[in-house]
C-alpha cells in the first residue's frame, strides 16, 4: 500500500496516524452544499438553452451552460469522491528526527520537516476527539495533519509547543 519511508539509520517512529475517513472526506462539506445550491439555476439555464436551441437559436446557447453544470457536479459530488480516494494514500508519521506526511491522489507525495526546524504546533478542534493539527517550521514550511482522531496522542510529543519549546517528549 505505501512505499517505505526513507528513515535514517537508528531513526525510530514515535507516532503514526491517518485521518478519520468520514471527517477527512467531508471536511469541505460547505463546497458540496454550495455546488448543490448552484446546480439548480445552472440546470434551469441548461434546460432553457436546449429549448431555445430547439426553437431556432444558435446551438452554442445550449452548450454554454455545460461547463457551469460540470463545475457544479464537481463541487457537489466530485470533490467528495476524490477526497475519499485520496484518504487511502494519506499517512502521517513523527520520528525522533523528522516529521513525514504522505498524501496524494494519483501519485503519492512525501513531504518532511526536520524536527529541529519545528517552530509552532497549532490545532483546530473539530470535535471532542477530532482536530486538524498544523506543524509549522522555519522558512514558512508547514505540514497539515487533517482530521486526526485523538490528536492529543500527537500533541503530547510537543509539550511546550505553546511556549516555543519544541523538544520531543519520549
């Protein structure tokens, strides 16, 4: 399923996790609602365009709303489907030297951040046992761990993150 990580010799994994499937898939649910709402006028526009083209208007009148309808379909359903397929490729790992994030839909990408470069760890609570954690590093680098279940297991590795002390606690 996953290619092996490029761990250095004697590097140990302290924590690994994946996002919660439903929370990750529906994290952009507002886009889906917007796509559904926008689909109604676009479908009406499509029907009117087809009727106008059938009664003698130029053919492009029927084709003009098609890209808008396709965009609405993507917003309403496509982005949810792609997020669910992408979920299977996501893996988050914290070792004693590096933080790794593997994700991607068609091609898996591996991003890493040296532990010594971590400057800030922030979380956005999504529920009682669910949060999105952003780990920021020097030079504006950041890794986003979206929709983590039990984020406290990850956050306890950074006990002084709020104070600027980012040493790992084993």
